């Protein structure tokens, strides 16, 4: 019973940890505007999966 409880608690902790690491593009866009920078999106290849992903970043004007 104790082992099951520890497994469930550790699963919930890991789930919350990884959910908090999800990137929000809206926050990035707002941060760029607040800093006076230009918001850019770029299509880049993920070498591990072989698929293209959208990367967002702030660029100086």
C-alpha cells in the first residue's frame, strides 16, 4: 500500500513539473514587445524526431 502511494505521489509530482515547463508563445510575444524587441518565428528541424518545429525568439531591430 505504501509503495502504491509513493508511486502515485511521484507520478503526480513529475506530471506537475513537466506541465510547468510548457512554453507559452503569448508570454514570449508580450515579453518581446515590453523589451522593445521584434518577435520572430522560425521553422527549424528537430534532429531527434526528423520533424520541423516552430521556434520563437526575440530579435533586435
